[in-house]
C-alpha cells in the first residue's frame, strides 16, 4: 500500500532485495485521519505525491535487473467514473501491464 513516498520506496527496495520475480502493485490508499471516535478518513484521497511518486517509478522501472515490474492496484471504485478512467489511462500510458483490483458483491 502506498501510504507515503518513503513507504513505497522501502517496499520496492525490499521486493527487489528479495530476489523474487514479481509485480510491485503501486496502490493508492485512503489514510485514516483519526482512529478516535468518530473514526474519520482523510478527504484528500489522491494527494499530489501519489502520482508524482508513481510517475517517477514508471520512468525508473523495471527494477532488479528486470525481475520486478511496476503494476498498479486500485480499490477506490467509489470515485467518479471519469476519474477512474483517467487513472487507468494514465497508468497504462506509463507502461503498466498489470492492474490489480478487488470487487466485493453486496
């Protein structure tokens, strides 16, 4: 999960160092603003650093002598349709071939 640029870099570094062949799923996530009642989420769902970090990674990859490819994961399907389409357009233009998404019926 992409909690901050530092978290992303550390997770990617650990993945590269592991030696495994994998897809690193860059994942924008909502941050918790307060755990104390009432539980609240940060309303800045996609802060500027998210795509700044993603774009830098897309320009640098693949990683670990080609073992680690950049992917993109998204579970924020409550966002407006146009926003989702723009996100997918952006990541595919950046060369991402693997998009990860989850769906829960109900």
